[in-house]
C-alpha cells in the first residue's frame, strides 16, 4: 500500500478512536464550559449558551454522568463550569466527586445559565460566554466535538479560526477512504501501529457493555434481547452493543471509545466483531484486523452524511460491523462490498431523533442488518442496482446514502427538532 495513503488511514484512526465519558454532545458542552471557566480564571456568575438545533436534539434526552441523574444542556454546562477539567477534553467530568456533585446541583439551582438556539447553518455549533466580577470569556466549538474555533477574553480575540460549511480544520480528510483500500490497509497494517488504539476500544467498550448487561440502565434493551431471543451468536452481538448504549445513554460513568464523534457508533462497530471473534476462537491478529475494517468502513459511510444529521449513525456502524465480521470470516473486497450494500439496503430509513435510551434499540436493529447483509451474501442472496437507493458499485451506493442522509433528510431533521423543541416550551 502506498506510504502516504497508509499514513492517512492511520491518522484517521488515531483522530477518531478517542475515549469519551457520556454522550458526546453534552460532554462537548461540558468541555466548552470548562474551557470558558478556565479562560475566565474564576467561577462564572452567569453563563450564556447558544447551540445549534442538532446539539439540542442530542443533549436534551440523555443523563449527564457524575451528576446524580441530571439531564440536559444546563446540567452539562454546570458540570463543566463547576468541576470540569478542560485538559481531559471528552473525559472532562470523569473525576467529579461527591462534593462536586452537590456543588453542581447548587450552581444549577441558581438559574444563571441561559440557553438559546443559535442562528447557524452548522449542525454542530456551540458558543458559551461566561461572566464574573466585570470580566468575561467566550469559547466557540464548531463542526467537531473538541474543535475550538474561537477564544475571547474581555473583548480581546485570542484565536479565531474561520468556519466554512462542515470543515474540520486540523483533522485528516476522509476523502481518501474507499472500501478497496480499507481492505488493503487492514491486510497490510503493522499491528504495532494500531494495537494500542484497538486494545483500548476493546477494553473500554467491552467493560461498559458488561455493565449494561448486569445492572439496570435505561430501558435495558440488551438484557431484554438476551431474555427473549436466547444466547445465539447474532443475538449476543446485538445485545452486547445495545447494552453498552443502555448504560451510556443513562449516565454510566464509564468511558467508551468513540467513532465518528459517537460512542454509540464506537460500540456498534466494535462489540459485534469482538463477540464473533470470541465465539469462533479467532486469533488476536484476526480480531484487530477485522476491527480496522469495521472502524474504517463506519467512518467512510459517515463521511458523506456528516457528524450530526437526521440519519441514524448506528446504521453506518452496524453496516461496518457486518463488514468486519465478513472480513473476520475470510471475506475480502467482493464479499465486504456486498455486505455493506445489503446492510444499507435494509436499514437506511432509521432516523435520528436525538440521543436517548431508545438508541440502544436502534443499535440492535442496525447490528442485525449488518450481520444479515453478510449472511445474505453467504447464501447467494443480494440486493441489486435499481432497488431503491442501491446502485451498481459499493462506492456509488455509499454516496447515495450520503446524499440521502446529508441533503435529503434536512427537512426531516428540522421537523424532528421542531417536535422536540415544543417539549421544551
């Protein structure tokens, strides 16, 4: 594989496989708030928050970890202001203790946090301005969860990065990703280059999945699947991924390794592949290379759609997981391509109506679609060009899904947000 392309793929994995605690949208708000407080140099007397609709959608329904069950934007901002460590980024409230929790509750009770919908064309846009003792500080994050584009103190602009469309300045372009080259990279990558990233993904995501299967979190989708559908390999793969989301969406203070900015996608892409590798007695090398396929296919599928949209990201990760399992069982370019197309043909209609407990159920459906896509092809069955959004060539189908998710579902996204915002009034 070309050295330049090899380095690009490796950098993409390094940038995307990050640890985070809690749903990434409220945690990004906590990170912004902690950064604003640090820049101000004192606890703010007031905080003004402007966020895009998609951030509201993904922050209003999930529990913020380490807050004793509090939900929503104000809780995330209060946690970041009172106890956040901005140096830890998406794990900024991981070390909150009992005293901090009480302080967060007291700070929130003062009603000094104002939240408004910002007039922005960006799906991901957040500005937090804090004030205390006649001083003020401002932080703006746009397009990606830790992408600070503006810092300002007392009217002095410290940094101001122009924001255009949905660009993520400083991060690697994903335009180099193709299914064919993903397969080549997975076959040729030096395991020492990816072992730390993938080991962390395996350990973190497996641990929170076990927590979700053991204790009562949210709607207990993972536990329900194991109770009603039995201990077969496909069901176990679905249940383990869903159980991780059960715990994460409902405030579990355990880290996950995210993918495309999403912990749910990180768990969906990894846990089914891990489950199949364990069941089939695959070697460590086989597992790691299959995870490379799943992770990169998920990123590739999500690239055209964007980080936040009305298209459920679990669909991409479920298809990625199917591709990873296909690769684990000996499939290569032809087999992986058909698995992806079949999976996308099954589940591409699932909408994202915000982060919440029901994400676990959508994850289970997406994992089933990914695995079914592979099982279909093993049994000589497939979807053909002209059937809905499916067209000839896996890359063309991926682009069609991207157009559907990014452009075609904009009106759907607005309608979802209008419905959800009515509940806030």
